[in-house]
């Protein structure tokens, strides 16, 4: 028998057995309740003279079975279910023993009923050996003792046969119970060990992932302190270098990037292997995206004397939902391998879209793969030549990552190769990933972040906009191979000691001394005023005490207070919640990025960082902030201008109460017409409608408020109000166009209006709208010298003068907008 050393394991075993036994109690009781009464038929046939007594005994036994079933539904029965089983069994056994004793004693055939009950105990109720032994001994004693007491054994052979057979069954039941209990323990122990092993494996996997995360942070951080200064040296930030110095820097930079890429490959593969990688689908221009990636390898292939071709002749569709990071990893690994193993000839990258699949084919004229090695090339750490004298370096993870990435994209990859002649890799990816993977994260905005619009004036460029490559989106390993060609050494930034700051005050929180000082130095050289903090807590104290910072740049993994907690504190306080925050980290994967952006980070940069890119992101964020402020200020200004316009209009209406609300109602009518014509309802339109009669401020009261019709001289004075309005408003820069519209609002379509006698298209469209709205409102409102017309009469007047005084298109639009077309 197995004995568990751990008491908790023993308790777990007992608990499981109790739960199992509890379920069996219900099952066994139900079956016994259903079938036990059937034995009354046997009683009636065999012992009709004792039928009444036997029926009473069976009813009592049935009641015990029912009570046991009912008891199993209460909580107390879960702790000791065997007690219920023992009581039920003893009730059944004693009733049968009484039947045997009353009838024929040792000659009664009912002793078989005892055997059936014991077998029921063995197979339905899996009791422990101890309980089984006790019950069987009680039953055997209950059978044997009455026979011996009566001492009326007339047929010894029958007695010996029955006793022997009965004892044999009891022996069999007890041995079986012991074996069954041992097997149950062994099975539980095996499951426990398996579960424990699985849990240990999960913990090991977590530890492995944590180890990789720690390695990522601990290695990326010093690598950043190596790569970033090398980039600055190569870019000429500290002065010009000669050719030999540049060559040495290029060599160091390439190998540092190569080391970083090896780390990235291991981290990438560990995530794929652990199933922690998830699709992030975005709609991208796949042709441009692929072309950009291929272009990165152009210089490398040229230096090696290879012809790298991107064939897009067989694809016309451009936009697809795809995980661009996974797709990028696939194509870069395959192209890099092709370049590595090809000495002469070239590489062709072909992109197709057919049969609802994206087909990416990469063909090279390299050394090829031996036939016996083809089945193994996608295995991790597997290399075609894995000997110590191999000619090509690598970890053996590249193609494994490719295969796992293709699987994540629900695609398939095949390879065809002839040793000594070349290799063809074909990747097939479904074009409907957005429908096939409901759990994928869908990036709804334009996700082709590599393709930023940039205006070019050269007519030879493709259209008015051309793609501008964002090198931060390209794997660092690929940049390493082409960066020496892509980034020419720039003019050194020999900024004088009395540096003029850009006005951007940056708080930099980074716990690594070398990296903190380096980033601060370069940002200072780029014109920023940088204040340094060694951890998140120190940065928080500076923000709380000093303030005045334009932006925070913070690492995530820091002592005392990490970047996440720092960011959460910032977003909780009103005086800081608008502060732009850029988080930088050496942690790999999307999880840190998503967490940072979810908490409220404005931007995110993985290490190793390019400080020039950081500078660009700082300036972009602050430009966006300034634009938001400017937009808010413009909105306030628009509101103030609108209030001013309303005040101007009301000042006129105060003079002439009879025309009260005229300007605002003309605004409503004119806006209705403009909407019908499909025009923009902008400030120019609204200001022109509202202020069209502003010039009447300069008309004398004797004319403006005259209760009768004006004579010819008075009419000439009144005709000056458009020019007065123009002169009043043209001095305001925001009302230049409005002033010219107001000047023309009394012009007629046939050229008979005033003040300039303009006609047709010479009249501003808004002025033509004002003419109709102004006339309609004037006709439908009572004046001192005339009565108002009805709506229908006013419309008839507009139609009558359509084409002469009014623009026919405007009149038709007005009538239609008023619902009378």
C-alpha cells in the first residue's frame, strides 16, 4: 500500500474518495430501490407461507435504501458517505439473514442473496479493505452463529458446501477490496505526480519566460548603451571621422546589432513556442510593405554581387488585413537566408494573390539544400551544416521562427530545393484572417505605419505623395546590414557651450547611469533642457515639487517606483494628466507596450533606442499638444467672434425694433439654402448672413426709421449701406471675405443691382443666398408702410423675379428646402 508523505496529499486522496463514494451512494441507492422490490416475486414463489413476513422485511430494507438516498443530498453525508453505505448494507443483510433463519436455515437458497449483496458492495460501493472486512465478517457471523446455536444440521454435506462457498466469496471480496484500494491509491498518486509534473513544467515555463524577460532587460540595456553611442558617432554627432574610424565603427555597430538580433530571435521563438504570441491584424498595403522590406536588402545584395528582384506583376489587390510584424519576420528571415547562402546569381521575391490566398515565393540560386536535410530544416537549432567547421553562422532558429509565424497566420510553408542549384520557399497565407481568427486584435486605424505621406514637388515622383520609410519599424538585424549605406555620416553637431535650448524641458527617468547620462547629453546637444532622475520615485518628486516640464521620458523597469506606477500617478492628478509621457523599456513583446498605452502613455520605444528617433517623437508629441491647444484657442476665438457678430446684429435691431431678429432669421434661412446646395456651413457663411445689414448702422434714423416709403434721395442714401458695411468690417482680418460678400448682397442676377452692377457668376455665391433669404424674410414680415405677404405669395414673388433679381438655382433650392417643390 502506498503511504503519502505529504499529509495534504493524503487528505486530497481521502477527499476525492469521499466525493467519488458520495456519487456512488446515489447511483447504488437508486438502482437498489428500483430492483430490490422485484425479489418479492421470488418470495411469493419459493416461500408463499412466509410471504407476509418477507414483504415486511423487504419494505423495511427499502425504507433504509430510500433514507440513505435522501441523506446523500445533505452536506453531512459528503464527509462520511461510507457510514450510509454500511447502514444500507447491514439493513439488507440482516433482513436476508432473518429470512434464512425463519425458513430453511443453512439449507435456504437465500444465502445466495447474501452473496449478491456482498458483490454489490464490491462493485458499486468501493469501500476500503478495513470496512469491507468488517462488514463481511459481521455478515458471515450472522449466517453461521444461528446455525451452530440451533445445532440441527441434518445434511452436513450441504452445510459444508454452503459454508465453504460463502467463505470463498468473502475471501475473494476482501482480496479484491484490498487490490482495488491499492489500485485507487496508485492511480491517484500517478495522477497527482502527473499534475505536479505539469504544474512544475508550467512553473518552469513561467520561469523560462521570466528569465528571457530579465535577460532581455539586462542585455538590452547595456546594448543600448553600446549601440546608441555608436549610432551617434556614425551620424557625426560628436565630430567628423576618417574612413578607417568609420569602418571600425561600422564593424562594431553591425556586430552589436547582430548580438541584439540573436537575443530577439530567442525571445521571439520562446514566445511562439509557449503559445504567447497573438495575432495583431492591421490593414496594410501589402505591395508597398513588401517592397519596403525588400528594398532594405538591396545594398547588401549589391555589395555581394547579387541581383535582388521584387516581382509584383502578378498581384493587383493591395489592401489586406495581416499581422505585419509576423509577416515582416517571415520575409526578412527568408531573404536573409537567401543572401547568406547565395554566392552568385540572384534572389527573386514574388508576391501573388490567388485562390483566396496570399502567395509569397522567395527563389535563390544558392547552394541549395541536400534532399536528406529538407525534412529537418524547420526544426529548432537545426542547420544544414551543423559541424564545427561550417561555413555559415547562425543559431538555427530563423526557419523555426518562420514556420511558427506562418502557423500563427494560419498558413503553410513549403520548400523545394536542388542541391547546388538553389532553393524555393513558398509561403501561403489566407487572405481572410480577420474572419478566420475571432480572437485576433484588430487595429482599425491605418496600420501601415511604415508609409507616412510626404509631399514631393518633383514630377518624376509617383503621384503627389510618396512613401517614406520608418526605419524604426524594421528589424534591427536588417538595419545593421544596410545602415552603413543608408545613413551617410552627417555634419557634426559641434554645438557651442552656450547652447540655445529649444524651449522643451524634458524630465528623463532612467536607472542605468551610463544610459541616463548618454541620452541626456545627446538630447541636450539636440537643443533640449534635460533634467535627470535615477528612478520613478525621484521623477515623481520632481514633478510634484518643481513642475514646469514639457514631457517625461521614462524607463519602465526601475527601483523604488517603476514606469507604470509613475505613469498611473501622473494620470491621477489633474495638474499633470496632460503631460506627454514616452515610456522606454528593454522588455520584449507587445504586452509591455499594450500595458503602457493602456495606462495612458503617449508613446513607447523599445530598447535599444535611437536618440534621434526619441528626439523626433518628443517634438512630434509636443507639436500635437500645441496643435490641440491652438485648436482649443481657435474654438474659443470662434465663439468670441460669433458673440461679437451677434452683438453687431443686435445693435442694429435695437435701433429698429420693427426688424427685430431679422439677422438671425436670415441666418437660419440662408443656412437652409446652403445645405440644400451642398455648401459647407462655415464661419464665413454664417458671418455673412448674420452681418449682411451691418452697414445700416451708418444710415440716419430719419431714413432708417421712416414710417413711409423712401423718396429717391433717401433711397440713394439707403443704397450706401452695403459699402458702409464693407468699410466697417474690412479692417478686421477675419472678416475680409465677409466684407466683400456683404458689399455684393444687393446685386441682381441681371446686373441691375447695386453698388457695382455685378451680374450672374460675378456675384459671390453667398451673396446670392443672402439676396433670396433677405427678400423672403422682408416680404413675410409687416412693415410700417406695407402688410406682410403669405408664404405662398412670397414664393411666387421669388419665382417671378428668378433670373432677373435672384439666382434661379438659389430660388429653386430655397423652395425645395422649404418643402414646397
